[in-house]
């Protein structure tokens, strides 16, 4: 049976008390990855996977997930500013569906509007060179996405 694909709010009751989450920013050429700490407070940029074929990409992600004992995945969903979903959001949903067939770990989709733009502004403010920004933007965007989901999960547990 494929893993469930949920909203972050639906993910909360499925999570163990402790366990890291893996955030993903799937693009056409790369997949940015970020991990949380075991207590799910802080997201950290982790790695950028250069896309090849889905099967190879998924094997790499699942291998890394097993090494890090990941409890669930958070995948960025690039929703348009008006709330509609275009081709990029459809591609992220397809990525989640395909990954769900290969794992039993729950997968949450997180609205990632403007995440890459926000990260780019922050890296520029930190005076990171254009070349270095290109190397790290995807994993930093994944960290931005994952941090948003972590903050939402924390807010849910506080209420």
C-alpha cells in the first residue's frame, strides 16, 4: 500500500514523539534536501541531488532517509500566488505519488510559495557569491520549506 500523502495538519498525529523529517524541494534539474533535528525544532540544509531518472533519485532519497532514520517527508508544493496549482505543483504532486509507492513513511505537502525567492534574498544579504548561491539554493529552499512545516507542527502541538 502506498504511503499516505497528506497536509501537514494531517501528518501531526501520525508522527512518533521524536524523529527527524526530510524536507524536499523537487525541481526539474535538482532536488534540494533538508533535515530536521530529532525533536523537530530546526531545519538544516542537507544536500542537493542532481536529477537523473526518478527511480535512481528515489533510491538515493530513500537511502539517505534510512541512514538518518527519517520519520516522514515534507515536499514543497509550489502553489501560484492566487492559490491555483500550475504545472510545477502538478509535478510535485506526481513526485509525491511516485515516492509514496516506494515507502511507507508518510508524505506531507507544504505550500512553498516564494521559498526560493526568500532564500535567494537571504543569501544575497549574507553576501554569498552567485556561484555559491547556485550550489546551495535548492537545499536552502528545502530547509525553508521544512522549517515552515516544523513551525506549523509546533503550533498545532501547542494548541
